[in-house]
C-alpha cells in the first residue's frame, strides 16, 4: 500500500519554504495589530538576495513609489543558515521583520515592537 506519509493538514507535509513563509506571516500579523498601515505593504520571501556584496543581507525594505506599494523582503536561505531550530528561526524572522518595518516607517525597532531584542 502506497500513499502519503501524512495527510496534507499535518505539519509533516509542509515544505521548509512554506514553514518559513508562515513564520514571516505570523510576525506580520503580530505587527499589523499595532500598525494597521502595514496592510498596504507587500511582504515577500525570496530564497537568496541578488547581491555581490561581502555581507549577505537577511532582509530588505523598499519604499512605495508611484504605482508600486512598499515592499519588505526576508531572505530564507541566509536566515536558515544562521539558525538551528524553528524557535531560533521564528525569533530571527521577527527581528528582521521589525527592523525592516522600522526602516520603512522611519522609527526605532523598539517603537515598532516594544519587545524587540528582549525575546
């Protein structure tokens, strides 16, 4: 008898990319309660940044321009390489999202999320 190891609704069948997107979405939802204007921002997950720089960014923020909404990008592979567990990954993803939102809004990360750096 052959079939899936686990049904689709069981986390076992969730890909690493989907799991990572969920972490970003959880962080965004947490911040949107305090900052409703984030509903107008596109949050994107990309595998790796397109850069030739020596240091690899973990995230990026681009302000809105005519005809294009603001965008915050979180880079999955660099974050995964810097974390060992899902909990560490969730913490780092949230810090990245907070930092990029702060940059976009012109605020300190502690203003965006008072628990920034304390978790």
